[in-house]
C-alpha cells in the first residue's frame, strides 16, 4: 500500500517569510495529492490539491509542486500571516482512498 | 451548501462500553470515510463506505465496525472500548468515484 512521509513535524517561521513543507510517497500508482489545514478543535480543511498530470498549481499565497519521478510533492506558503498557524497534512492516493502524512505544525512568529 | 456533519461533538465512555458515532455527508456525496486521529499519530484510515457497501477497511480490529444507510449517512460503532480508543474520529465524504474528500468537524471520544 501507499506510504506517505511528511517533514518537518514542526516548522517555525517569522511572519511575512515563506514556509515549505515536503512529502514523499511510495506508490507510483497514486495520482492525487491534496493538502489539508487543521486548526485547533476543527476538522481538516482542503486548501489545495494537485493531480499527477500537473507539475505545479497556485492559489494566491499557496502553491504545490509535484515531482512524479522522485515521488515527492511540496506545499509552499508565501508571505505567511498569523492565521496560517495550524497543522498541515499532505496525502497521496486516488479514487480508492488516501494515505496521510503525520502532519506539520506550522508556527508563525510575530 | 451544508458541509459534512458529525454527532455527537464529544462522547465520554468507560472501558468495555460501546460507542456509536454518526456522520451525514455533503448532499450528493455517496462515499463516506472514517478516520481515527489519535494524538501525534496523524489520520489513520478506518473504513470506507459507498452506496451502502463497505469498500475498504484499514488495519483496525473487528470491534470497529460501521454501516451506511440508504440516505448515505453513516454510523461508526466501536465495541469493547479500550483506553487507547480515545481519539478524534473524523468522517469525510466524496462524490462517487472521486478522489477529493471533505471532512467534518469530528467527534472527540474519551474512554475512561
């Protein structure tokens, strides 16, 4: 089955700086890679996703890149703001289900 | 449009009891997924239901079971509760055959 590794587990950045979270996956059949943001006491919220036929996708301050050859994908957040503080999860898979990374706690320092 | 809803928000049980958690998917979604989120362990896949049938099951003992009703809502049952079952249980839904899952707010289960 699929195995998704995520790092770092904790990331602290200064407000206004960029944050990068990286994930690797093992199953070459995986073709869908979403990212979720989970705030304290809430369920995970989908923030961006990418499919295997695309190398990069952007949505305002958030971008995701995918390298299928190396089996890794990354989340990039630019101009970080206090409301970006949360736990971020990557996942890999497809219509048959998703496997999640263990999460990254992103801390935005004022 | 209403999102995925779960009830109850919190549930406190004692060891050996049974717990029942409920989930209503987004309107039009036929697939329901259940995950366990224990502290520090990320999201662990439990069960996947689609069109009333169990499609896949994660690496959990048989005392974790569930069902999906004709209106696509779902129920997760945990029998013979153990202390380590304490966790946030998340439900997600998707359109049939789609890969994108949308999560509810979760049910916090505490086993004393």
